[in-house]
C-alpha cells in the first residue's frame, strides 16, 4: 500500500510502517520513530468514482490484450474497494449498488494462440 501511495504522489517517509486496517475500516499507517508514533487513517468516502465516463452503460469494463501474461485473464480493481487490491475481488458490485456508480474492473487478457 505504501508503494501505491508513493506512486500516487503522496510520498510517504521511509519511517512509515506497513499499513493495517483501522477500527473505522480505513487503512492506518504508523509514522515516526518507535517512541513517538502518529497514526494517520485513510478512509474512502461513499461517493461515485466515475462521474462522467460512459454513464449509459450498466458497468464500465475495459479489456486489454497483453501477450506476456501468465494467466489467460487478470482483473484489476478500479473502484479502490478491493480487499485484494490491485486485483479485483468484486467489491465494485457493492459500491455500485450503494452509490449508483457503474465502475468495473480492467481486464487484461492473454491472446488465444
């Protein structure tokens, strides 16, 4: 998770411990030295993730053909709710029902030979 936040430009310091689930369901990071610790909680709000892309479709799912894949099909999360992030676990279904959104996974497919 820390590497995901670094990729997103958050830039966590090297003293950040591995993330863990907080009591409120968000992710918590321990920041600082062993004696002085500060906990930062990150929680996603219940709101639509996809405000305007292809709203006429029931669920937006894109497929990409990649020849170097080891599995024939890999689904990547785009709702940020997956318990197996970055892989999709179907959490978008509950998110879509709660928010009226239509977000779905990114499917990477290995071409048939």
